[in-house]
C-alpha cells in the first residue's frame, strides 16, 4: 500500500548496526531480549535477531505485534503470538481502539520486550499458584519461561487458539479467543491442563486489562484513538451487583481534558471500606449517558478484583515515538514543531508525573490504588473499586481442577450504554463457552462454504485462500461496507484505501462474494468527490473557486482521498493526501469490473443505476486532468506520496479508468459525445505511456511504480507481444525470484508481479510459466506468512534464523500490519490465477 513512503537514509543502516551491537538497552530500561545468551530462547514474540533491513513503516509508526485477528464487522480485536490482546476496536474495524497499547518505532523495536510496549499495556492472563510444598508464585502467561504456539481451530474458523506450555510448572494452557458474530462480545476461554508431574496444587487465573475507552477520531491524521492514549480513558469501577468491571467514557467527556467531575467527588473524599463501595455503587446507578461502556466479567463470578491507577511513564514512550516519526518523515523544522505541539505528550502534559499526575493535581484527588498490573504479581488482588484518568483493572478466578483440567472464561462486552454492555455480558454468561465457540465456528464455516478456491489439492494453499477470505470479512465494516487495509492499529491502517479496495473487490468477486463487493462499491460511490474542492492544509495552490474550478487550485470532482474512515454516513479522510489519481482510476475500474460478475439481470440493473454516475464522473474528470506538454495525466498524489508526481502509476490507472468507462458506455447509457472524448484521451495515453516510460535495460520494459499492473489489470500489452515477455521476465527476476532465492533483505507486495506472471501464463497457455507461478505461490504461503495463522503483512524482513521450522534459513518475518488485507487479496488472486486453466476473462 505505501511502498513509496520509504526513505533510504544513511542513519537507518547505522542505527541497525548499532542496535545489533548495543542490544543492552530495552524500551523501558529493562534488559532486552536481544541481550540474552544465544542458547536462551528469546521471549515471545521475539526471534532474538533483527531483520537484515529495517522496516520503513514500523520506523514511522511502530512495530506490529499481531498474529491473529478476530471480529465480523463490528467489534474487532488483534491478538499477539503470546495471547495478548493488542487492539480492541469498537464499534467498527476502523475505529475506535479501546485499549492502551503502544509499541516502539525504534530501529531495534523487534529486540525489545513486547516490541517496546510497556509491560502494563494491552490485556492478557496470568497465573497465581501454590505448589504441593506450599510455595507461592505468579507468572504472566505471555512471558518466559512459557512457550507459545498459535493457530485457528480450523481452516474455516475465526477462533484463535494459543497454546502456552510451562515445563517447570507442568502446565499447558489453551486460550480460545473469539468474538461472537452476532454480538459485541469477546470471549477469552482458558483451559488449564495440569500434567501428572506438575508441582502445582492450586491456581488462580488473573486477567489483566488496560482499556482506554475513547471516541477520539481525527480527520487527516489517524492517530487519535491509539497514539494519543495519554488523552483517552476516563474511569473504571467494579460493580458488585453485576460482579463485573465497567470501564467507561461518557459522551460528554469525549473531549480532552476530561472534566471527571462526578468521579472526582469520590476520589477527593473517598470513604473507607463499605462507604467507598457505596459511593461507587451510587455512581454506577447514575451512569445513564451514552458513550463507551466496556464490561468485563468472569463466568460464574470472580474471586477478586482491582481497579488501579496506571502509573507507567506513557508520556515518555509516546513522545519518543512522535520524535522518531518526525525524523523518519523528515518533516522540516516548521511542520515538525507543529506536530510536536499537536501530538506529543511531553508538549501537552507538563506535570512531572505525566497525565495521571496532572489529573491528580488539577482535580485534587486523595484516593490512590496500586496498578492492577503490579498488584496481581503477589497473587492477591487488593479490591480497589475505582480508578480514573489513566486506569487499569484485573479480575481473579480460582481454578477448580477436575481430572487435572480446569477452566476460566473472561468476557468483554462493549456497548454505547451501561445497560447495553451489561445486557451483552449477561447474555454471554448465560451460555457455555463451548457452545459459543461451536456457534462461532459454524458461522465462519457457513460464510466460507460457497467460496471458490484455487484448483489444487495443496492443503496449505487452500488453507491460505480460506484465511484470506476470512481476513477480508473481518476487515469489512458491517455498518458501511467499507473495508479497512488492516484491522491492526499500529501502523494505523484502519481506514479504507480505494487503491487496496479495488483489488480486494476483485478477489471477493473471484471467490463469489458479489454481495460484499456491491456493498463496498456503494461506499466508494458515496465517498467519491462530487464537486471540485480545496486541498488539505498540507498544500497551498491558491484559493479554490468551486464555481470556476481550475487545476491545481481545486482538486477535481470524480476523485478520491488517499483513504477514508469507514463511517456509514460521512466521508472522513485519514490522510492529508487529497488527490490520489491512481486510486481515482481504480475506483472507476472496480465499479465497472464488478458489474461483469453479476449474473442476475435485476441485481445488475439496480447496481449499475447506483454506480454509473460515479463511473462517468470519474472518467470525465480524469480525462480532463491532462498535462498538455506531454499528453500524460496531470501531476497528482500517486501511491500515497506527499509530493505531486507524474509516473507510470497514474498514467496506467487513468487509462484503465477510461477503458472501463468506455466499456460501460452501453450498459450505463453514457452520452456518445462524452464517450468519444474518453476514447480520444485513451488513445493519447496509449501513445504517451511507451514514449515516456519504455526502457531498454536490463531488458525492454515499462518503468515506474506498480509496473506489474500494466500486464494486469490494465492489460496494456497483447499477450503475444514481445514487450510483454521481457516485461514479465523482469517482474519475475526482481519481484518473485528474489523471494524464492531469499536474496531480498526486505520486501513487500511480491504477490503483485506473481499475479501478473500467472495472468500472462494463463492468457498464453504457457505451461512452463504456469508451473513456475504455482511453485512460487506454494513458497509464498509457506514462507512469508505468520506461523500457525497464515497471515500476510505489508512488508516482511529476512532474518538469519529458521523461523517457520522447515529446517531452512534465512526466512522472512512478517512485520507491519498483520493481517494486511490487500496482500492477502493479491496472493489469493495469484493462487486463483496460477491454479486454473485457460484464458482469464
């Protein structure tokens, strides 16, 4: 998605070397994983080494700590390989992230514990235990010496199972985590198996969570609900009647700084014991205002709780991340200072004890309670019923072993009212977790049952194809039909990129999910710009007069922003890149391409009535935005670049849009004179593209960003053209072979050239080329996906270890934005093309 937003700065290489040599400083001053002796296994999720080249996106926004993704269009969560909840979005896969979790964007982040996140970030389980000799102990299940494996319960399931083993304690814990398809409830079911030789006599599961309820969303800068958690959160209370934690933010408190008036009445003058609990119960009864309400409870009731104040130095880690982002983007002094003032914690919070200290001082609180994270470590929760400002919480559940097996279930329910959250929690508790798991598995099995899959008996290719379709469905906003680039939060790809979405739509249509594409394209038809508009504040081309629009003063109608939050009503961009010309062309393409898959005449007619105006609007304005000096497209944003550029990328996608609109003319009833103008403009581009972008070395090819697209979907060459042959050879050598031979130190989007080569092989009926494409697909699904869960990242780095256990090193480590939906769609499409027969329509 963002390959062009990379910098080959010398300091990266120097920093990488320094990180490898001086691996003795962790993110918070703790010894990092990289400092351990070689014989010691690194803690989850580390590999103990850095990739051979830095990941440009993680240097911008922070490392991704995700190995599984859960949800079905509303509540959405990501889970690390270690079983931690690292993001929890509600009410949409796009917004808002309701948990406090922030990794590092330092060059050595993947050597730091939790990739640099604070120890108290996220949500995860621990075990307090008593041995047969009476010794007491405590252990977080994500940490050493626990060993971790993670899968989904089947190829057709979206239930993650993390198996955690502790040899010394003789315990095996299986965490089944899933989100109910029909309710905003995340079920965390833990089964604890005690081996016959285990020294453990008694155990209590403690579930810790650092929720940060928020309704913060910012146009142009998608950081408010995760990178600015020092501004988020409100309060957490324990409800004795419901036997549940309630972490909440009233709508009237969504702006920062929160007034916290009602909570402060208690925290300024808290009662003792029963009096304090009565004060909290009275507060809970008064919570009638809409907002964000997160209810968490143990099945069968808990055996202890703690609402604590999170006293960690969130300001320091957030400010460091901001400073690194400024450096990587090379923003310039003036804009860098604006970013610091607008987004950096240390610029906004001046109290020496950070945002919590500022709350205490400003509101004159006297009540204090230990952080639930540290309170848990003695195995006994202290029972504080309230905390606020920067708060965390924990629940305890004693394990009752029967035949050396015990279980505990923690439910997390989110709604916009207190009563709504409690109703969800009660309904979840009324069923068994086993029945809920079976129902969730059955829902996903029904969703995947009609899917068209690659024509192969390779089990990993088939499993990957199913996982890819589940990933797309998980990323689709049930309310709007938008599909986010990744449900992961860091880097912040929780928006719908039309560039990605056009290819995601094609994959869905290949698989037979035409109804989902229709919904998605309605979203694009709605957000497409209907009239000329000013640029974002990032640009100054003079005033835009919508009545007399000229370019570049005005962004043309019929175009799109770089991305959008998947809001069901408004069109809110998440980046300040106003005129993504390639995305605008791809929108026109996908609006028409989808119509070809609709076999029902009534559905096709209705669909075209909705989207034909957008096809015409896009084609007309893209045709008009022309550089008269060379007959290429006008300068615009291409592939998320901040400077306006004019390359093969924009040229081929404008041509694709014009060809699509011309092809749609009869079905849409477009004006013939307008169609003739599109045809004339397409002819100009067909002549201008080779004149400006044809290169003879190392072999004849068209040079520029996204050059695989000239083979497919643009279909610039006839299949038998000699230039198609040499262009495909170059794509294979530079985009596929480097992964097969493991020579690329860092890469991404290598499925793009694989799609192009597979398409060309099918059009030519070239059996040898097709077999090579099939071999590459098999390699990709086994070597650039996450262990156990088969997820794609946007970018992956080579590591000098055997990551996937196949006995071969080096391997590729999936990195940012697992699961990356476009990468999944591309490799799924490559598999469908490669494992098929005959020309592709």
